[in-house]
C-alpha cells in the first residue's frame, strides 16, 4: 500500500520501517492472514491506515 501525501514514497517507507508500531501492525496482519482470519486482516488494514495517516500529519 503506497502512501500519498506530503512524504515521498521512499521517505514514507523508511519512516514505517523504523516505526515499531508499523512493524507490529504489519506483523499482526501477516499472522492473521496466515491463519486465514479475514475479519482480523480487515481490522489490521484499518488500524494500519489510521496509523499511517498520523505519519503524514507529522511535520
């Protein structure tokens, strides 16, 4: 999922790689996908989108 907004894609990707919360959310999404819990996968997609929106709001 690409980020749109004020950060260039490469800068946004590096912020997310360094952000522990991003890493934990991605890990949870992957674990849910592994056990095919699609409801939980959807929940993680929403949480990830909300969290990434905060990255874009930071100066």
